C-alpha cells in the first residue's frame, strides 16, 4: 500500500480520508495545514513542509480543501504539488458507481453513493460529492464541485471551477458557465 498525504484538513478532508481508508489503496501518512486540526491523523506541518515530505518518499497527495469560495486555493495547491512531482490520484468511495466508459481526471474526489454514468467526462480536481448523479455524456470541467445530492441530467456541460449546490438539478443539455454557481435546491431548466 502506497503512502498518501492530505493537503489541507477540514470537514471535506475528513470525508476524503474516510473514502481513502474505505478504498484501501493508500495509507494516510498525515496532513499539512496552516495549523494543527482536531484529527486522528498526524500533523506534518504547514505547506512549507511539502517539498521535504515529497523528498522523504511520499509521492501521492490529495487536496482536502473543499470548494466553497476556495477554488483559487485548490488550483494554486494543485499547481504547487504538480511542480514538486506529486501524483494526485482519483479517490473513489467503494459505494460509488463509475461507468467503465466514463473518464475521470487526476485528483478528483468521488464520494459515497455517487453515480457517474456512461461516457461522462469529469475533469481534474473535481469534487463529486455524496449521492451525486451525473448522467450519460455530461462534462464536468476541472476544479468544479457538484455538491451533495445534486443531479446532472444527460449531456449537461459544467464549466471550469463551477459550483452546483446541494440537491440542485440541471436538466438535460444545459450548460453552466465557468465559475458559475447553481444554488442549493435550484432547478436549471
């Protein structure tokens, strides 16, 4: 089992860590953050320690910071980690269903009971949260977040760094612009 580092530790990171453990592919060595959090995982220091952690042999990382107003932070951390040489795997909870014809980009998180259907294309560093349904041929671009219980009907296109709120529904063939926000519970017709 390879080691993995969680970069940034809050509520979203706890969900990510739980899925990493359930998936059983990686061993969590600890986390970095601006300060020590209430966590059962080892605090390895601030992001100033990332290079030393990489040089010490940990080659895998996942960003534990959620989207809410922090897409630019996630993008910056991604660029920093890639420049250092870290590999950012896709983390998928074992309860999720991902079609064999779907494409999922690096560093993406797929939460519990999510469904990603045929020929969907999920970009890098996306968050596909608990019980999300992404139907056939949808495109979710890089750094976007589809929140808990949201539904994207067939052939929906979600732009880069967009946010689809909890329990929102986007009906088929609609497009959400880059950096767009669909409020929780909304229906986009």
